C-alpha cells in the first residue's frame, strides 16, 4: 500500500475542516451532492447509463452479442471489451 505524506499545514487544514464541519466547496461534512441516474440513454447499445454527481458526468454504454466459439476451442467463449472516455 502506498503511503501519503502530508505537510503539517495540510494536516492542520484537514483536521480543522472536520472539526468546523467545512469542506473546500462550502458543504458541511454530512452534506451530500445530488446524484442523477438515467438509463437507456444510448440507442445503439445493449444497455447504457448516465450518472451526474456534482460537476462529474459519466456515460457508460455496453454492447453484447452472441457468437460461435472458435473451431479450435469449441467449449470456450471469449470476451472483448473496449473503453472510450472523454475528459471535458
């Protein structure tokens, strides 16, 4: 496990932020960000979802299809996947 080294100023900032119930963005320690979840948002997929949490927006699409096994391995299947992402 990697260790994280914090300066005394960073430790002070974190501890006092917790004690004073304050986060950098102005929310309290127990305040949450609203989450929005939509499903079936991409028409050419087997399934898709969009999740918005604060200023974070995530779109996921999954495509699946049945195929025939390779001749040399008739009792085995295989899985292919591709990942694309866009940072805005």
